[in-house]
């Protein structure tokens, strides 16, 4: 079974960019466009916890390709979630396999390289690749609701963040704090994330979050697109690790660790404990329930 899943994952990974244009619509992404601002709601109806699976990955690849070709009409992209409890829960553990790292490092890297400004408006949980996704965005805003919990859970599963989570966090919050959260697989709430620089700001209500983000996006969208793209490149010259570093320090190491017996055993246990990644204590409160994996 492992080898058949690996073959499926590899084929799908290769298809993400090559077949992106064949997708006539963004099935897991609901989009609205107004005055240069594209609002994208991530809503994976195949998963009750809004998993980042190959449906989402393919739709994102399609969206990124479209945005790369449309760098004048769309100037700001706002990502939100259609599931208020889970922004993106994490990657589908069924497909955490050797070879997975390459395509998702590239996918998230392509988000960082978009000429448009990208904003994550976070409600709900974002762990693993969910957190890596929001870190790939230029700006991150959230609410202080109890459902907002961010984290990198990979170390508790015997691997490392495979799409650059540790690198993103080290740049944003510093080495010590990055290690505190990456090594412990703890959750961080919205208020604390704002305080230490994980996110830009946290708001007390959904409406306050939406009002601020939409006002900010509309303001940025007034400005010439060439200036937006150039300003991003200037800041990224010191604010983003290189793609080569992502590949060498995240993808390659992940691909080695994920094939180890310890990692495979923990992933199988997680699938069993969560009833194949359904809503339950572990998915809702991973930071406090993670010890169930070690009983």
C-alpha cells in the first residue's frame, strides 16, 4: 500500500504545474474579484477539517498560474477560509510520503514570488502546511477567537516542517522562539502570535478582522502594480530565505525522515486516533492532546 500511495503522490505532484491550466475552475477555492482585490476562500468540501490535500494543491497551482499571468488587474490577494474552525488543518497525512516535499516547497515558494500582495485573514486552526501557507503570504491577520491556533506539528510525528515552516518562523520570530514551537509542536493563539510577531495583528471579532483586511487590501490595490511587485522584492531581499535553502534544509531532510519506521508508525497512529482526520479532540486541540500519540 505504501508504494502505491507513493506512486499516486508522485504522479499528482508532477501534475500540479503541468496540468494546472486544465482546471476550468478552482473547486476548493471560492473567489470574488473587486477593484483589484481578489478574495479567495479555501473551502475543501472533501474534508471536514479543511485538509490541505491534492484537491487544494491542484487548485492553488491553477490559481497561482492565473495570477502570474495577470499581474495588472489583480494587485492584492486575500486568502481566508470557508471553514471558520479550520483555516487549513494540516496536510492530508495519508499522503505524507517521500517525494512530497518537492512539489509543496515549490507551490508555497511560488506564492511568495507572486507580484501581487498576499494577505492571510485567519480564522480557525492552521497547523503544519496550513501554517506554512500563511507564512508564505506577505501579511497575516487573525482574530483572538479560541479557534485560532497555529503551529508546526511535524516534529511530534518524527519529521520536520517539509515546506519551510522552520525557516519562515526563524525569520519572523527569531531562532529561540521558532525552536520553542517547532520542537514542542505547541499551538499558539492569535493574541500571543501577534505579540511575538508570528502574525501582524489580531482582532477581537471576525468583523473587525474583515474590515481591517479589506480596507488595507483596497488601499494597496489603488497603487501601481509595478511598484507593489518591486517593493515586495526589495523587502524579500532580506526577509525571505532562498528557494535553494528551502529545498536543502526542509524538503530534502523531510523526505529522508518521512520514510523512517518511527515516522510511519506515528502517522498511522494519528490517522487511527483522528478517525482518518475527522473533527475530534486531537484535531481541535493538538497542542494539548498530542500526548495521546505516545500512550
